[in-house]
C-alpha cells in the first residue's frame, strides 16, 4: 500500500551508474548460485562413483561422445573469447557488432551441437547407471544455463545494432552497452569455467 | 553462567540488580536441578531394557541437568527485567544509553564455548567402543562404536520392506522369521537393510534405531538385560502403512531362544530353500514395471 | 487490503475442498455370516477397466446378493471362523521377499489352490498375497499361467475367464481395525512395482474391520 | 537495464477504466494462459511420453504432468507480462526500471515494480497460504484424536501431512524476505527501489503460482513423502509428487532471486553515510538470510531436478539397484535443508533485535556482536547437515564432527540471547503487542534451542530421531521463533505499510491466546516423542491417546487465536480505519521518519545518514538522517566511479 506522489514533487533522478553496479553485483551473485547448482552435480558425480552401487556406476559400454564434447567446449570458449574482444572494443570506444555477432553464432552453435548429440550421438541411455544419470542431468542443466548466455549476448548485439542506427554519437551507443557488457562478461566467464569442468569430469577422466 | 555476574559490572553504577538476579538464579538452581535429576530423571525414556537404553537414559538425564541452569538463567533474567525494568505510566522515557561491554561479551562467548565443547566431548565419548550409549544407533557397514567382542555377537539381519519387518538369522541356516526373539545378556549385531524404500528400524525399549536404506548394511549393537517385550516401529516415512509397520519383539532366556529358533527352522524349512543366499544387501529387480 | 476478505473466502473454500477430498474412503463390505461361520469372497483383477484408474490392478469383494463391489474394506464378526474364497484373474509377477510364499495364520496352516492344498508356494508363481501382518495371516495367491487363452480385461471378471481359485479359512481376533495388503510388487507402470494401487486403499491395500 | 536517466514517474491515482484493463497484462490473463499452457503442454507431454517410454495412456505419465506445469508457468508469466521486457530488450530497445506503477489499485493484480506494492502482494499471498497450511494442521490434529486412521484414511493422511509441511516450509521461507524484506530494506537503507524491480515482482508471482501448484497435488493423487521428499519413495509415488517437485523448484528459484535482489540492493544502493556499521540489524538479518537463500536454494533445485529425471526419463540418481544411492538425495536435500531452517530463523532474529530497542528505549546492546552472531549462524549452517543422518548409516565416523559443528551453532544463537538480555538491562520497557511477541520469541526459541541439544547428541538422538520430539523441536524454533517474530513484525510495521493502526486490545488477546496454546500444543509433543511416537503416523500406541487428544484441543485453540489476528486486520484495516500517523512507536529508524503510507518515490531526496537508528537515551544525539540536503551519489562509499563494487 503506497500513496501516490504529492503533485508538484519531482524526485531527483538517480545516477545511471547505479544500474550498472547493480547488474555486476547481480551477475556475480547469480554466477555463485549457478556454481552451487553444478556443485550438486559434482558431488553426485564423485559420490555415486565412490559408492558404485550394485557395480553399475559406469558399465563398460557407457562412453560419452568425445567429438561432440570437444566441439561444444570449443564453441563455448570461442563465444566467451569473442565477447571479451567485443567488450574490449567497447572499452576503447569502438563499435563491436561483428565480434558480438561471432559470439552469438558460436553460442548458438554450442546449443545446436548439444541437441544433435542428444538425438543422434549417444551410445547409452539415461537409464545406463550412475554415470549416465549424471551425464544427462548435468549436460541438460548446463544447456539451460547456457541459453541464458545466448539471451544476454543476443541482447547486447541487438542493442549495439539499434544504437548504431539511432544514436546521435558513437560514444552514446557505446555508453548504452557498457554496463550490461560487464555483467554479461561475468556470466559468460562463469559459464565457460563450468563448461571446462564439465568436459574434464564427464569426457576426459574415465 | 558467569556472564550474568560480569554483566552487572558493565551495567553502570547500579549493581544490585545483577546481584539479585544471581541470587534468584542460584536459589532456583538449588531447587530445580535436584528435582530434574531425582524426581523427573527416573521417568525420562528410554528405559532400561538393555545396556544401550540404560546409557541413553543416563545421557538424557545428564543433558536435562545441564539444560536446567541455562533455562533458569534466561527465564530468571527475563522475568526480572520485565518486572523491574518496565516503564510504568504512559510517558515514554529513554533508558541509559549502554552500547555494550566487550568484557561481558567475551565472558559470555567463553562460557558458551566451554559448555559446547564439553557437550561435544561428552557426546563423542558416548560413541567410543568402550561406551555402550552410541552403539544402538545405526552405524553403517563399518561401525565405530562396537563392543570388544563384536565378532562373537549374535548376527541378526533386519529386512525392511513396504510394509513389514522380517528377520534373517545367518547363524541358523539363513532362516527368516516374521518375529524377533532375542536372548538376554548377549551382544546382538543388527544388520539393517531394505528391499525397496527407506525405513528406520526402531526398537524403542532396546534403545536401537537404524535406518533401513536399500543397498546399505546398517549395523547397530545392543545387549538386552531384561526379560520383557519391546515395540518395533518404523521411524522413517515409507508410504501408506508407515504408521502400521510395527510389531512386538521378545527378550527371552538363552535356552528359550534356542528352542524358538530351532522350531522356526523346522517350520520355515520349505520357504527357506527359496530365499536368496544370505548377503548384507539385496538389490530388488530395478524398476519392476510389469503387471 | 480488500483482497484480504477474498483471501479468507478462498482459504476456506480450498480448505473445504481439501478436507472433502481427503475424507473420501471406499465403502465397507460386510461378510455374510450364517450358523457361526462367515464367508468372504474376493477377486483380483489385473486392470480395473473403469474410471478413475482403468489400468490399475485391484481387489473386488462380493456381497451377499452376488454383486461385486470395488472396495477393500471388509467387515467381519469377532472370534469367528471366516472362509475366504479368492478368484485370481491376474498373472504372476513374483515376490520381492520370497519368505511371503509361506502360508501363515490360516486354519491348519494351509490354503488350497484349485483344490490342491499347499503350505508353501513357489515365490515366482505368486501374483498377489492376502496378508494381514498384525494377525500373522498371509496367503500367497498363485497367478494365472502365462499365455492364458482368454484373460480378463475389466472388472468384475466372470468365472468364464482364466483364473485360479484360492481357498483358506482363518479365525478373526477380537474387535479392532486390522490393515491388510498385497506384498507382490504388481503395480504396472510404477517404479519398484509398488506405487499407485499398492499404496491406495480400495485397490491392493485395505482394512479388516472386526466388530 | 543500462541507462536510467528518466526520473521516476509520479504515479497516477486514477485507475484506468475496466475496459482498458482487460486488454493489458494482468492476473486474469495470467490465470487464463496458465490453464491453457497446462493443457497444451500436457497433451504434448503425453505424446512425448508415449514416444519415449512406449507406454500406453496411464495416470503415471510424469512427463506430461511436469511439462504441463512448465507450460502453466510460462503461460502464467506471459499473461502477467513478464516476457514483454526481455523481448523488447532482445529487439535492442533501451532498458527501463519502471513498469505498471501507474495503475492505481490495479497495481496489485499485475507486474508492478514498486517494492511497496510487491511487499503488500507478498503479505496477502503468504497470509493466504499460511492459512491453508494452518487449516491442514487443524485437520491433522483432528485425525490424531483417534489412535487409528478414522475419518481420514492412512494414505490421505500422508498427503495431508505432506501438504502442511511443504506449504509451511515454502511459505515461511518467503514469509519475511517477501513482505517485510521487500518493503523495509529499501526504506531502511535510504533507497527508492530494489536493485532489480522486475525480478522482485517475478519472485512474488512465482511464489503465488507455486502455492497453488502444490495444492494441485491432491488432484493428482497426493504425495506421501512429507516435505523432505525422500527418495526412492518419491520416485515410486503417484503424479502428485510431480506437483511437489515442480512447485518446490519454483520456490527454490524464487528464494534464490529474492536473496540475490536483497544482497545487490544493500551492497550498491545504501544512502550516503550509511556505512556497514550503521545498517539496521533487521537489514543484516535479511542479508544473512539472503546469503543462505542464494547458496542453498540452487542445491535444492538441482536435487529436485534429479528426482524429476528419475521419475520421467528413468535416470537412476537415487536407485541403489542401478548405480544410484538414496544417500545422494539425503545429502543434497539436507545441504539445502539445514540452511533452510536458518532461513527460517535469521529473519526472526533480525525482527526481534530491531523491535527490542524501540520498546526498551535503549540502544541495541552489542550491535557488532549481534551482526557477527548472525553471520556465524549463516556460516555454520552449511556444515551441519549430516546431523539429520546420525542413525542412517552414512559415514558413521563423521558423526563426532557433525555433532561438534551442530553444537557450535548454539554459540552464535546464544549471542542473540545475550544481545536481548543486554538491551533489556535497566531499560524502560513498554509492553506493546510487538514487544510481547518479541519476548515470547525468546521464551519459545530457548526451549527450541535446548531441545536441539538432545537431538545433536548422538546417543540421545537414537531415541529422539524421527520422533515427535523432532517435530516439537522444529515447531518451537520455526513457529515459536519465526512465526512469533513475524507476527510481531506485522503488528509493528503494518501501520507504516497501510497507514492505519491495529487494535492493541485485540492484539493482546491474540498474543496471550497464541502464546499459551502454542506451548500447550507443542510442549506435550516432546513427551509424545520420548514415549515412542514416530512422526507422520496416523495410528499410534493407544497409551498416547489422552496426550494426543489434549494436544489436538489446544491446537484448535491455537488456530482460533490466529482468527483473532485476522479479525484484527480486517476490522482495523478495512472497516474502522484509524490513521496511525508517521511514527506511532516513536522509533528512530529511518522508515518511521517518512509519512505513512510511504509515497511511491520513498524519498524526495536520497537522505544522508548520520547514525545507526538506535540512539535512544543518548543526550543531544543528531537526527538519524538528514533529508533536506542536496542529493549526493546514491550508494555512497560502496560504489566506485567505474561502476565496480567493493
């Protein structure tokens, strides 16, 4: 229940840097929450591996699709790197549409590859024991989080293109992007870190 | 405890309040702690059907005796404050601006820390092999607190399933019985496991509680000391008849036990042949979805 | 804040709905009693075939007028010999704990399937059990052999369908409510075969009301 | 949300005509699209389910049910208008922070970014679901008047218990963060909004949906697992289990986002001069709670997701037969579950310590120690979860460690008592209704805490584990602690929120009834547990019959006392409205220096804070804040020029 403004009172505007600060803090906190989600999967991985209940942690026929694994990891790291370059460009006051487009392309490619792997590339089903469960659960969950990354990269690209069209001055267009750029970068880096862990645990070590 | 005494020093010139509180508290302790120990104490469960339940009973009495002074301290202090420090009349008057006193805070922290460490040590001692108190709780496949002669203990496998307890006797040809009869004054080793979901084997008067988890062999030790019956209940939610998953066990003399188990072996001869070979865990058909 | 009133009304409505839902229970079926002995006639059906759960396995009970009722709450007189007849239309799915293949607590410790009396069944042939743990009463029910000619598809099943007939007697204890259930994991589509009908009174679990 | 040069608009009081309302995005469309989404996705899920499992139509089509819930959630959010902004952003439109604040009373039925509106929505929603859960408890006690399942049969009794437990856990964990946290944190730190206003509204509407989704479990056959949802029982349960999984997951997301929002707000948006050692202790309570929420809720989410996979695509996370382990669920769930019970305690600490100085007319005694204590609780609560598994047979050799960490928690909680005692020392106590509830908090929480010592001691735990002793213990800490503190908080802050006084006499009747019958209800249950009564049973040892009848009767009286509370609210807030004035309690806290109800922009200028809000009795203390000076940078010390933080 909040009363409306008394007529004639115009509260002072708030500092534009505040929203940027909010976004960075929010991104860091969200990244930590995401880290705990995957910590649960890491725990499941090592716990079930240690228990090896009924000898069904990982039957011999259960082998992950190595090719897809590498390809997805490369796409994710590439997207992150491209976005970092775009962000550097912004900091230098340059436009960055090309790099952002590259980042978007790579991040979408990672999603597509994962879906293809699910539909065609798997040698085992979700009911193939402990490892199979962790594999499907973990990769699907990561896919969901990565879609968030795709969204923010797309947002950045769209904003860049629009402001390049409409903004009076180039630096104005850059200003429109910079705050979300830092936050998105935080999120992308943490996703990339988790992607590496994913690859090491699920694909690399036996 | 001493925090209250120290608080009075930090509370400014007027120290009488603190002394009064201390006196009331001391008197209350003198009255109530003995009541808790000698009047209430004997009635605190679990009772003494076994060495374990006896020790757990003693633990509960000790904890109650420890908790009473703390309870009394807070109650006396709050009771005194809200009676003496109350604002009479409608007007609003500010109290003295006391922002805190490091000495009291440190004293309090020290006191609570000492109590906590004492409690933890006390509880840990209860888990040592030498002590019987902790042996009744489910300890998993390799028990920490086990009796010195655990190897010679009578092995009983407790099998939980929805919704029935059955008991298997590896020492007697792996016969399985729907009832639990135990010899008195002998170490028993329960091996608790489950065929489907999680249950918890609770032999109330024996002071035994061990979760029955599929794929896990949960060991608990007990040494019955009285000829009597005891309740067996399920203490972990396991579905429709969780509340009805109970039966009654019996503690009998060694000879009576021998005759009982011998009869059981004869009576269940036919079905015993159908049982799977004895093992610490049984894996049910994974997901049996057939009609 | 006017929402509060609506909220209150809504709470009460939801509450009554929940209460009403939770209070429902299957009807009580009284066993017919003459000259000192009761008879209880039941059948098991692989799939009930009607709403609300057409594909659930279930017990049915026969009343004195020869009508089958879909319930598992049976009323019996105390301290009385009860003759139970069970028409078993379901196929075998095997016991989880073979110990329950043992016949316990019946008169003479035996039961009869299609006229042949037995005290221990082969656990893999069991389709259901009729077990009252608190009375120490347990009878495994032999399933219809695999590859039956004309299996029954919907309750109630006429005796013309393939079935086995199990008969046994037991003496009821003093008054009280005693739960009974089936111990064969026979719930299709449920993990461990023990969900749904196995955990719902009126299907594979019920109560004996001894009065 | 990059540029926010536009000044906050002054809200229009005149509501648009109803016809205009119908077209917009609001609750009505949310409901319609939610239903639509459910049925569409359920149909889709049936097809997918048949494809994957090759199973014919069965009531146990978990894929369809879960997809249905997903569709319902999407429809609900679309209808409420949560997708408009992301879509416009994806089209590159500039960011904005204001939405739906111009609709007069209709603000309360739609996405609105005014934190005060969201708080009131939370207040109503939580009260509503709290009522549902409470009435369930009345039913439970009704069933327990007989020692065998009578008018509610055993299976439905389990559903009832599960509904009660889950509903209460879900709603009480949102019960303070939502209403009071969202309303007070910006006011207490001198901000105009929360850091992420849309996220704030999102958490509310997710909570509302989750509550109804949980109730929908009874349409799907109910669920038997209680609020702990232990696998593998949860895997074999009926489709009602999916309602539990999905609604609890929604709450998990909501909880995580609430915490994120509050932490970000406090870190970046404090008014100049509000240094870390001047933040009101209530805000510290919210911050520590938020830390737990942000870090614990994700683990719950992951665990629920695994259980959902076990039920749908037949993974085997929790099935010992196929390489899984039930212990995995226990560990993951309690890793969330124990912080969760402190999510249900810390807000209580915050409220009580915030109210105590006002009515003791003294500064908060030992401010820094209090804050340290709260952080100590938050930190320790992540290290104790296996004390829920003392007799489960997992890592028996770790039990001494968890016993120790568990008992360590009594040090920081003990600090809270010390602060209370120090604040009352030689005070001038006024026994207003909020103060009574605060004092009752200490009474109940003490009993709850001391009973926890028995549970933390392994030998004693052998008897008490899984018994009514546990149940009485956590009702003493959660209901006797959090609920008492929260109700006290509502009595204290409702005049600020609505601008109208509550009736003191009715309040005192409510308090005494609630206090007496609460203790009469739950103290005997300690005995019931020690005498061998397990939790969640509809049939118990006949020797405990008299005890249970007594408990049931006092439980119903306890329920009546809450009706008095409701009557008080309805009577004073709707019928007989008596303006409360800006500062009826003569508090020095920042929010009480504003008119009540608070104008939509909170502060005409961002105030400059002079001191912590506890300067009672300090001669010639400066006013807590300076509202008149020209504004400075919001965030003051916490924000660096390049937008980084700390």
